[in-house]
C-alpha cells in the first residue's frame, strides 16, 4: 500500500487568510529558484537538495554488504557521533523498528552524543561480554564527545579482539581527504565511508552517515531512498495547491510574520520522539541566524498534554503547532 506524506494547512488558514497564502506563491517560487540554482548564501552546502537522485548504486550496495557483515559479526553496533551524525539514524531506526522485538538480530546503540560518565560507563559494562562493532562518524575526528567515546570503545575492542581483528569491526565515516580521523583510518586500514563536503551534518541522514547504521539495523535503505526520490519529485510541483513543501514553507512564514515566534512539533506516536529531535536540529541550526527565525520545540502527546498542553492552550499566544498525524497506525 502506497504511503504518502500530506500537509493539511486548513486549521492554520483562519489565522492568516487564504488571500495571504496565495500572495506567497511568487515569493516561494523565487526562494526555490535560488535554492535549486545554488546561487544563494551558503550555496556550497546544498548537496542535500538532490541527494536521493545522486546516491551511487555501487555505494548503496557496498553499505548493504557492510551492514550484513556487521550483523554477522556482532550483537551490538555502537554508533559514535553527535548532532547530525546520530540524530537522523536514531530517528529512522526508532520509527521503523518494533517497540519490543522478540528476537533482536542487532542492537544499535549510540555514544559520543553526551558527556555523561555514567552513560559511557554503563554502556562499556553492557557490551563488555557481547560481540560488538563500531561506526564512528566525525568530519574532523576532533569533536570532543565522539573523540572521547571512540578512544574508550576502541581500547575496549582491541583488548577484547586484538589489534588485527578489531580492524574488521571498526567502520569510519569521515572527510574524504583530511582530518585526524581520516588519517587514523588510513593508517589502520579501517573500512571508510565519506561525509560529503557539500552536505551539512543535519542533512546527512541519506548519506553513509545515516544509511550504514540504518541498514545495520535491518532496515531496507533501498526502499528508503526510493521513497526519498518520490518525495523529491513531489516537491518539484510548481503551484501551492499541489505542493506540500510549498504550503508548509508559506504557512509557517506567514505565521512567523504575524507574531508567532515558536513552532511546536507535536507527535501522538512515541516512535516519532527522535524524529522531532532531528527536526529541531534541522530547523534550529538552519534558521537561527542573525537574531531571527522561529524557535522550534517539540512535545509528545498525549503525555505532554498534562504539562506543556496547559501552556499551549492558555499561555502566551506566540506559538503554533505542527502535528504529526499517523492516519493508519501499524497496530490498532
């Protein structure tokens, strides 16, 4: 059954007016032209725009093979990264995996995204008697949190398996040519994947940054890329009426200009928790420039209805909600 992402702006229209929405058509089209032509500010980081179409089949096949090897070798994959180096993969794995798997073939766990000594200590204890592999993700290799975590788990691995065998269990996703992690990977002979130069971390889930851990979790990344291609195709439709992306862009800009300073992304399905975390980084890091932009926050309903819900309903009128609604849940 085909699953289509749709945007419903009907509940927001009374706050901006349908005429205002239609007046945004030229502005949205102009902004899109700048984006597609890659002529605007920050254009050296627009590799994500057509990423699903430009992913080499050979690379996807190689990622699938590495994922199979990881599952064959290990019970746990430790993904080491911070921000965009882990949020996209974590979001996809949580979204597309059962809450409770009776037989989990591979457990994907994350490290290097915080500085908690307790978290790292307990993770070391947890994997000490399990077969594990490592996927360390860092453009430079010098970001503090991932660097500390990699050093810790690399040492544990080498003590457990020895230097040579450990080289077959470490996967590095880093810069194509430079950086401390790239040099180490070359010196040690680790399997290496590239973080594209023109793709920022928060946009990198459809590169090896996200695709390797997602594939290792047993998720069909070829199907995911097919869905991304279809979404990209849909986003190229010219008018507001038939283009979900244009509608979302227009309505959130109109609401922002009307004095709404906060966008709250709300989910009613717990599996979306890390999707909302990834979304917050995507928009917060992208729009938070020059002392402008929407402040983005999230809430998980119905849980947060008993706390944040009170403020949303009767607090300051400076926010709007974007609700993630699953029309047909997996189980009812």
